[in-house]
């Protein structure tokens, strides 16, 4: 008898044994079901967060540098105090960069604040207000779905116009088209000239989907006279990112008369910092999730192992008969391993049937994605748990002496 024949025979015997002990098989699978549901939901949550984060962080732009007074991630109180002592980014810094940068395709100063906005009787509470120039569309990677973006003439002249995010447009303009209408901001009216395409991801709670973009001159005249600027610098080529970063640093140090050897009194931020932090946090979450799911599967596996030991004890005479008529130890071993794996696979399928609607419910509160990869991993973990849990009972059955087994009552 070849291996495939033994495998097929083992499957038939395992299925017969499971059907003969339906209640016991169902109760045995409960631990595996709980473990696989935990594995699946943890995987969907992590994959959903990864996908959502990457979608959001991609809007930051891998080829964009962000010059600011502060670093995005300050790790100690000492660093915070040092950052507070730095001079703020000013309009003269912006002018210096626009004159001297050679590796930049776009340079956009950005000032931000939060204020309520209204359209007729509808209003929105704390909305991000962004003051910038026409080049912000390039540095922020924005796409307009209706109307247009701010023009150079509007930004230079400081006209009362704005571009708004898709979510804000949906909330304010229910029965009207946003472009051409006017919204009220700090008792000033701004004509909406464009609506941004929805970005989604983490931006759903704010960001570009909920912001108002106005010319920088309007921002300094209406919102904040002395804002703390950020300067976004889009590099001509991603291959020149490091060179552009050094050029940006050199221009700022030269313009601010920073002596050689003295530290920078500004920070240059980029997308890699977000990715590094996220991967660190995601790695911690995955380790915690692995421990929880591993514990659940361990408990389920112990249950499978106990039941298989009981099954071996109950079928000792059957094992003796099979070995007496020529069944090899390998065949007996394979039979019980297949039975344990089948029980776990059934539990895995039941768990996936539970996890699918649970994932749909999770999506209402957080990003979650049940991908084919997660389904495959869940079934693989189920089968592997069955193989590992059933090995020792199967090994005990395979090593039985047929004479002693036949004497068993």
C-alpha cells in the first residue's frame, strides 16, 4: 500500500470516527474554534490597520521633506525644551528656500489652525484650516474631484476663496453643489472653488477629507497673524531625496548663520519616521496578539490531545486487529494524526464562518480586512494544531504491541 492509499484510507477512517462520536467531536472543536476566531480577527485587524495606515501615510509622500521648528517625534522632555527654544519658521525662511533650492519641484509653506465653519444653517465644529499656496496641491499629493484648486493669482492676491475636503462638503452641502457657494469662517465669507477627492484611511477622522484650504495671505489676515509655519518641499526625483535633504539643510544653516559644528535649530521630517514608528508599534501589537492567540490554541490543542488519548484507549482492540492483519505502525500513526487534523480543520471552517460576520461588525469601529491570505493562514494553523496535538496519542497507538492490544477488553 503506497502513501496516498494510506492517506485516503486514513481520511475515511477518521471521518467515520468523527461521525460515530458527533457530540464529542463538536465539543472538542470548541477550543479550536475559539482559538482560530482569535487568530483570524487579530489578523484581520492588523492587516486592516496596516492597509489603512499605508494608504494614509502614502498621502504624505515619500518624495516630500517637511521643514518645521519641531521634530514629529520628540522622545524626551529635554528635546521638547530644546525645540521650544528654536526660532519659528518665518516667511523669510520660505523666501530663502524658494530662491536657493535647486532640487525641489515644489515648495509650499503651510500654516494650520482649527476653527468652526458654517454654510447657511449647517455648521461643523473644529475643522482644520490650512493656509498655503497653489504648490500645496503638488506637495500634499491632492486631487480635486469637483471644481479646481487654488490658483497662483488667488494666492498672491490673498482672495477669499477655499478648497474643502470631501467629508466636509458632504456634511455642509446636502442639497447643493459646493463649488460656487460660500462658507463662513470667523465671520468672513470664502467662496468654495473646489472639493478634494476622498482620501480615506486614517484621514477619515480629520485630515484632508475634513479640512479647508485657503490662500496663505488670507490665513495670516483672518485666522492667525503669526503662525508657526511648516514648509513642504517636494523633491524632483526620489533618487535625489538624500541630496535634496542635505541641500535644504545647507540653505537653512547658511541663511540662519549657524556656525559649523553647532546643531540645527530646525527639524527636517519625512515619511520614513512615520513608517519606523508604525512598524515598531505594529510589531508590539503583533507580539501581544501572537501570545493571546497562541494561548487560545494551546488550550484548544490540549483538549484535542486529551480526546485523542481517550479515542486511542477506546479503540485499542481495533488497533490490535489492524496491526495483526498487517497494518504498519506508520499507517496507524497517520490514521490518528489525520483524525486530529480533520477535527481541527472542521473547527477552523466553523471559526471562519463566525469570523466573517464579526469582521463586518469590526469595520464599523476600525479598519479590518479578511483577505484570502488570512483565511489560508487560519486553515493552515488549524491543521498544524491538529497534527501537533494528535501526534503523541497517534505515536502511542502506533507503538502498541498487537498481542497486548488484542488482549484489551
